[in-house]
């Protein structure tokens, strides 16, 4: 055993801050390379910081309902490179993002053409570490058209690609995504294939791509299954993320998975690779990531403002004690 106390389901339940869970990962740093913080709260940011998350990547994705005009995409992309990066910094977490047209909204051809025109305005901005998340949802002809177009954009920009693999017909969609990426001339080492499972992981790794796993309650991958993946396949080109969004999800999935891996006997150095180091290696190919940046945001001043806005309200004090029953 790597930890003095065995973790229970309660310890690993969403948002649990049980001392046994925190003790297991004390001193570790985590990088969540896929999380949609625009749809999360400041409480989530604080809990993530307290659990050791020092950096995140927020991929562009859909908002739960279709956007109706290109200006809504402009505002959304602007928030990813602006307000959300600022909000993250107020909790000592370095925020990066990937920019792209998501597969679900790629089926609106008229709007997609307009979005493709504005993508070059955003992908070269500071903090943008890739094109993503892109790929397939229903595996339609339009999804393939705009997937190919964005792969070409990534090639021209020299940026990594973050691929969303479909929830339905996942194996076929994953294979098709990789086939097209290779056909388009991308180096597999520049491509992160996300939302893997036991059915897809071997081929993704055998073909030289990065294999990312989303720890998402009930629908994608549980962290007990993730433990077994690492035991079977090792740590090379494997990374863990939460993909926490507006649905039932857990922004602490990465540190909790690390705790469970340690409890189940996986070496601490191996845990560090899949919950921190590998994500840095993959996305640092953008030229935008330096570990020194993680420390630079630790000097927190929550009274700062971004375009006149602050995370504080009225006479609110920075970083309230979340363990206290008193709310002042």
C-alpha cells in the first residue's frame, strides 16, 4: 500500500475533501488537460487548487444548445483567452485552452463556414495550446469536412490537435479519426485522442497517438477502470482528465484518480506521469507551456479586476473558509 489509510467510496465521492483523500496526494501537482471551467463555479476552482491542481486546458465545446450566430462563437472564444484565464489565475491555477469548431455544431454548414473564417483570429493567441476539441459526434459528412479543415489549420499553425471521439460507435469513430489525421499528414505525436476506453486504447497507443482518458461519472470511464488501464498499458502517452462541464461531472477527477492509483499500488512516479507530466509533454509542443508559469500565478491578489470585473462581490473577502458553517 502507498497510503496509510485505505480510501473508501465516500472519500472519492464528488467534491469530497476527506482528510484521507488529501493526505494520499499531499505534495503532488496535477494538470487537468480537459475541463470546461466556463460552466463551473469558483467553489470548483478553490477545491481544485486545494487538491493540488496547478494547470488546466479548457477545450472549446458546445454549450448544451446550438449557437445561432458567428458572434456567439467570437464571444465564447474571447472568454476562453480572456475572462476565464483571469478567473482561473485568481485561484492560482494556470489556464490554457484549445480553440476549434466542435463536432456537434459542425453540422450547421452555413454557420460552420463563418466559424472557420474566424478561427485564425484566435488560434495564435497567448495561451492557446492546440486545435480542439474536434472530431466526430454522429460521424456525418459535414463533421468530416470540418474535421479535415481544422486538421489542415493545425498543420499550418504547428499546433497539437485534441480529438473528441464519439460516444456512439466509439471504436469506429476513433479509428476513422486517426485514419484521417494520418491521411492529412499529421504526426501522431501531435495528436491527443480523447475519451478513450478499453476498446480503443490499444490501437491508439500502437499507432503512436496520445491516449487521453476522461474520468466522468456513469458515462465514460470510472477511476477504478483507469487504474487497471495503467496497470495493463503502463504510462507512455497516457493522460487523465475530468472533462467536467455543465453535466454531472467531477472537477476533482484527476487528483482523486491519483489518490486511488496510489492506494491500489501504482508507483508515485507513474501516477505523476499520467496526471501531470504527460499532458505537459503533449501540449508543450505548442510552444506555449512552461512549468515556471505554474508558479507565476501562485501570487494571488483576488482584488484584481479584468475589464472592470472581479470574482469578489461587495465587501466579500478573498478565499472564504469552505470548512466553516459560518458564511460572512
